[in-house]
C-alpha cells in the first residue's frame, strides 16, 4: 500500500508539473520522458544507470539478457539515426528494457515475484523521472521569480572569504584538464549515486526485499523538496550575477558587473535584482552539494574503494560548484545541512520516530532556516565581522553533522552477547 500511495502521489506531482510546463509553452517531465522512447535521450548514461538499478531484482542470467537486449536495441537506433542524420545518443534500449520488465511483471508474474519486479521497475523510472522533474522545476523558477537575491548572498559570502572567486581562479589555472574532470564529475552525479545504491541493494534478488533505508530514497527526496526552497530564495549564482554566464554565453547583459572570478564583489547594501526569464534560480541550497553529501554518507559502510570514491565525488563536486561559478560558499553550507537533515528524516521514517529522531530533524531544520534568514537579513553584518560570522557558519554546519553522527550511532543495532552454554558437571 505504501508503494501504491507513493506511486499515486508521484504521478499526480508529475501531472501538475506537466500542466505548469505546458502553461509556459514547453513540454513537461512526462512528455520529455515519453519522447525518449523514440528520440535521442538527453542522458544515455542516466538511462543505463536506471536500468542497472532496476536489475537489482533480477537474477544474473536475467541481467545479462536484459543488458544484451538494451545494447541490441541501441545498435538498431544508432544505425537508423546514422542513416537519417538525426541526433546521436544512446539509452533508448535501456528505457525499452525497463518498460518491458514492467509489462512482464504485470502479464507474466504473480504474487511476491510480481511485486518485487514492479518495485525494481518503479525504482528505475523514479530516477529518470527525478531528472525530468528537476528540469521542469528549474523552468518554473525562471518564469515565476523575475528577481533574484544574489547580492544578499554575495555580501554574506564575504564572511567565508568569497570561496567561489578563489576556487574559480584555481580551476582556471588548471586549464582544460582540471575543468574537464570537474565537469564530468558534476554532470554524472546520478551515475555515482547508482554505483553506491547498487552496493546497498546487492542482496535484493536473493532476499526478495529492499532494505529499509538506502541512498535512492534520500536522493529523490532531496530533489523533490530542494526546488521548493528555490521558490523562496531565488539565486542564479556568481557566474550569472557577476560574470558572463555559463560557458561565456548569456547573462552578461543582466549581470551587475563582470567581476567573477578575478575581482571580489563590492561590499555594498544588497538589493534584489531583476534577471532574465530562462536562467534557473537553482542555487540556494546547492542540491549538487546535498546529493554529493548523501553519496558520501551512504558510502561510509561500503568497502574501501567505495569510501574513497564517495570522498572523491564530494570533494570534486564542491570544487566544481564553486570553481565554475555555479554557487556561492553560503549555498554549499546550506546544502550540507539540508542533506544531513533529509537523510536523518528518511532514517527516522524507516526505524520509527522517537525523541532523538524528532530532536535531530528539528535541529537540522532550525539551523537551515537560520542560515537562510541570516543570508537574507544580516548579510552586511556578516561581511563586516567575518572573523565572527564565518566561524559561526562553519560551526552551525558542523553541529548538524556531529549531531547526525552521534544520533545515528545510537540507532545502530547493538550486538547481543551469546548466552553461556551448560557447564559440565564436576565428578
């Protein structure tokens, strides 16, 4: 019943976003996803990662067959597109396999086997739908928020030493190699999440059930709740508000000045500024930071290689978000607090809400709200006293992280000592 209710709510949400997108003359998440059945997908790696996530419910033989079918379908699409001169991208085969498994579950499976396969299909489709939903959300933020609050965040960022300007110059100094690596890490974040999830879900097929708490759930909830904050605190980022726009195109005619990354923004009284109608207001909080933080959290119980990969992905994502001018340092602090709070709530949802869970989630929510209020109403004071405000921001974030570590450590099951066996009788 829980999975059915979640499916109904998700479908209703997608329909609402589809209607909102159509209102602005663009296709919504449902239409975009349906078009990828035939037309070139936006992200082939994401579709194959979604198929890999779905295949956790299959046996190894079924996985090999499904992968072979997906590759075969993509080869056919590749040859047809090559012949007609269409856009080249793979991934249609993976989507066909996911949908085909859904049909097989309904028509050829019964009982628990059907339920497990449908859960796998739903999980794979949810990852894809999450990407399309995010695109629709970004469109809505750009159309409904004509002004942005970048000057407030830029002034508040003086308390942190303007990290986006500093890291931006560092990335610029590395040349094309550094920027290419960071760009690849930034774009393929969902693929990294699937790698961690595959480890967490490796026993689903043999056990016949999903674990109570795993990365995909936190990942999806972050993507669902985060864009709502964009509507409250619209920010476009340093590269747009103080630069030439991403990749040097667009944004310069709307920027306050072309300062990023070589000249720090002036310390003046902030004000809301108008911006164009197509750049997403997707900075506060940094969801890329939140997702990378969730990957880091869930990779801690994996093997050493997975832990190293999770650490690398978090550090590289932080470098990319700052170094490309997509975010301010204040966005990253809010993103970390947001991620730990959401993951704590998902853990509590799985194990049951008790006083420690309510206290942890309430504290994280309070700190997150305090960050947004301080960025909006105290930026000048923060910039004037950076040696006070900066450490306080870091301390607030660290307190949420430490509270999460302490509380979740108490939630871990304790080993039960074995009862002593019968003692031999003395003769």
